[in-house]
C-alpha cells in the first residue's frame, strides 16, 4: 500500500510523521473517513467541507481542498481496492511537547485500507459515560478518540459493534463512530446537533432523504423505540437488532427497511451529493 504524507506518496513502511507531531502528542488534529468503491470516494466534497469546519473549530489553518483532492486521487490510483476506507488526517504539525502549537505548519496524511461490507444488522450497548455537549470540541471530528476507544472496547466485549452515549443532561446523543436514529409511532427521530453529536454526513443525507425529525430524546427512548438504526460513512444505514439485553426481533422493521432502501438508491444515483 502507498499513502500520502505531506506532499507525496510513500510506501506503507516509509509513511511516517514525526514523534513531535501535535496530532500524536496531544491529539491536536482532525480527520475524515470516506467509503470508496472501485477507487471512487463517496461524498468527498461533504467530507472536505466537514474537515474544514473541524479544523477551524480547533483553530487550525483552513485545509487546502485542492491538495487534499490530489492526495486522495493519488492514493486511490496507487492502491486499486474494491471496497476501501479512505482516511484523511490533518494535524497541527510539529510542535513542542505540550499543548502549545509550533509554527511549522500542518501535517496532511491520506491513507487507504480495505473494508468489509457492513452486516445486515448489528447489536449495540449503552455505556455510562457521556458526551459533553458544551465542550470546546463538541461536534468536531478530532483525532482525540481515546474515550471512543474505551467505549467501543466495552461494546466488543459484550458482542456488540457500537456503544451509544447520552450527553450530560441525559439526552440520547450518538455512538462512538455513528449517529443513532429511533423509530417511535412510525416516525424517524435523531438527536439534534445541539445534543453534542457529530454532524454526520450519512446522518444529514438520511435526514434529508427520509424526512427524519431532529428531536431531543431521553436516553431511555432506546428501551421503548420500535426500531433503531445507525448511520455512518462505513455503515451507511444499518439496522439494530439488539440494544443491551433487549432484542428487536424483526429488525429491520418496515420503517428502517425503507430508510435503507432510500439511502441505497439515492447514494447510488449521486456519489458527490450536496446538502444545500
């Protein structure tokens, strides 16, 4: 595999950044992950727009979209892959060993890995930790992912692929790497961005294409929702068949099945969709 590091392609064994990169030492960076099919990335424009929002939210310089596109194209051309996960990472670059930033300029890395298609449905758990909807980095896709690693490890230990979190006021927020939707009385609901959840790209497209409502939801809605599903760039729209010990035996339910179908059809028709 060949990956892009600061201006050029590198073999995997030589694709390195400094041990003093602020993205490594303190997690001072942002990233995006896009699915690819036969060398074609889905929703790349939306991913780059969100990369910019996250970078500006951290106070980083605005990423150069033209450079990022060149990097993505070079990596995809160098690594023919039927199903891939394209990772764009943008950090503060070389900095002192502390929270203060250096002046060397940002680091841009683009890497590609293979991915398996998502399962037809999945199991999730709830965890006691919370998202801070008032955090300085709320809603930003940063490389500071340790709390997600811990929560996801707990999920894996219980036979699940995702952990769902509330925010600090007890509202349903999101998963470690996904957005969550519930179906109540035949209507689709998902937490609003004010809950502290990430402005997921698949989430936004699903809301637009299905008419889902953005609703403040108590965390215990998961105990009574008729249907539950997740969205993310690598899951697309994925039904949930178990929440903690509660089985949703008919997953996907009819509303979720329709959402899956709508997303498949609309995304297949437009690989670089807009939200405006």
